[in-house]
C-alpha cells in the first residue's frame, strides 16, 4: 500500500565516514551552538521559576459516593467531619447600617433567641435559624405585622477552614481572629424564603515521603493520615410562600407576635467531597523539565540537520574525496635486517637454520622477480592507458554553499535545471547505488567466487572513468567550471 513512505522511525545502518563516526560540519556546529544557548535560556527560566514561584503541585479530584443513613449519622456525630465553629450573626441594611433590635434570630430547634453580634460556638449541622420581626402592635392595631424595611442582609461570620495550597506548614487549617470567613444572604420581607448554604467535606493528602511506608507498616488508616475540613460551596433559595400561607408566617411566642422573614439552614452534603493531593516541587523536577525540553529541541535540530543537510553534504564530500587528485603517500617497506654477525657460526644447529633460510630466501627471490616482471608489464600498460586518458580533464568538485544542500530536498530537474543541484543529485545517486547494503553484498559474493580461480590483471576494470554516473558528473563539473 506504499505505507513504507510514512516510516520515519526506522534507523539507517551505522557506517564510518572519513575514518570517523560522523562528518563534522560548520553548519552542524552552528546548530549545536544554538542548542546550547536555548538550553541555557530554558535552564535559567526554570531556575527562576523554581526560586520565585510555587513550591507544590496540586491535584484535585471530586468524588461522589452515596452513604446510607447510618453512615451519615456517624459523620454528623463526628467532630472530625462535623466540627465546631465560632459563629457571629448580624443583620444590616443595604447601606451597611445595623438594623433595629426588633429584628431577631430564633433557634428553630429550641425556640431560643440567638444574640446578635455575639460569638456562638456550634456545629455546622446545628445551624437552623429563623429570621423574624418582632411586631410593634397587636392583632387589632397591626394584624398583618407590617415590616418597615423592604430589604436587608443577613451576615454570618465564622472561623472556618482555609485552603492554602502553598502553605509550608499545612494546606488546610482553621482561620484565626484576623481571618474570619463570611456568608451573606439577602432577605426580602415581602417575599420570605429559605436560604440553604450547602457544605462539603474537604480531604487533603500531603506527600508523606518515606513516612508513608512507615505508616503502612504500622497499619495507620489512610483516612487518618488526611487533613479533613468543611467548606461552603453553594446556596439554594426556596420561597416560603410556596410552602406556607401568609397568615402562617405570623406566630406568637411567649405572648409576643413575630413575623417570619426568612430561614437560614446550613446543610452538610456527605455524599460529595473534594480531595486534594500535593507534591513538593524539587530542583530535580525543574532539571528534568529542562532536559526534556532540551532533548526535544536536540531531536528537532538533529532531524533538520540530518534530513535536510547532512545526507546530501556527506554524499557530496565522499564523491569529492574519491575523485580528488591527491594520491596517498607511498609507505616505504621496512628493510629486512639480516643478522650477519653471529658469534657461534660453527654451531651445527645454527648452520642448519642458515641453510633453511637460504633455501627460503631463494624461493622468495624467484617469486619477487616474477612479481616485478608482472608489475612492470602492468605499469607499462597503465602508462599507455594514462596517455590515452590525458584528453579527459580531471576536475575537482566545486565549492557549494550550505543553502544548496538544503534546497536540494525540494529540487526537481523537471521544473528547473540547475548545475549545482544536478551535481548534488548525481552524488546522492552514486552513494545510494553503490553504498546500499544489498548491492554491496551482492557484488562482494560474486567477487569472492571470481577471485577464487581468476587472477585480476586487467587495469581497465580499476578505473572510475568507465562508470556512467562518474562520466555524467565530470561533464556537469566541466560545464559548471566553464561558466
């Protein structure tokens, strides 16, 4: 189906180039310098962030778990899940002025008057307050118990739990005197309503580190390791006129007439709770982020350098080295050192060895003589061939810019013809044809069989000028130099 064209994951076979693992280029060095600068910038950024910003990472999860009535009653009676708060209640008008004392708060459970602007210690679930107005007249003088204010605000101040995720000591703690929390509800006497403030349990897990293993060994319950508190999260409103008649809103308590203006209920929802986990950010976390981003940038630059530049540039340099006029220096053969001065020449063992050496040297001289004659014949033939090839001018490959190799990735000879790009393309074609593994192995297997019974003496087979691609490349170079 042609899906092999989408394979960007397979690695190329590793090979050596110019007796090195890779061809080091100036462009590659420039990209490496950019990588180092970017890595330093990222490191400085994360270092500043680590020193100045938050010290913990926070994970939040909302749970929904429905409990039966027994489980709910157990939590209501628990000081851990239903703690005592210090409450202070007050009522003010829209201009923040305290309204008269004939506006009273009544405990719906005991029918006792709750003093205003006075601290009351109570559980959250016990807050069920009736807001009432103490009528001035009697049934005859004021049968409807007229309220002189059309709107006012009920305020509840309390020392509740505060979430401070970055607090080093405790992320969940009770507020103190200078940190009162509040709840406000607007009361409309002409349209009395029930305001319900719903509360939810908060569970906080702090990273105990190695102590976690110690707690597990000791069998400490995971729930006991958590910080638990309460917080209000939403308010519901229900009009009393939907459940009561207007005449039922007026009630006489101990000989005094009161008109119900509203009701405040605090309700704890044990079926839903929030859980937080926090983990301290260490220097190694910041360092791992730096390494991760740097590795991503490194892979991106490496992909760009290899895919768009190095492949074509390396092929070009390989062909340039092959076609170069420079000849390798001839290494002098080490001279044989003959041991002529041996003290014990008369030793029969030494004489016997000397005779064996003379026989071997004689055989070697005959072989060397045969080789010299053979080489002389080959040299004479090569000189004649070189004289014939003098008409073919050898040219070095031109110096190309790095942009030429990058542009070759999108070059097409059908659309526009360019000598530089053609030279690069021919070099790529040469390498891909003769450096492919299957091609190398195929001809190596054939060559091995030929060399078993055939002594190679034809110098024509060792010339590069007989290769069609080499001829095309030299012609392009010749045209490029002439221009």
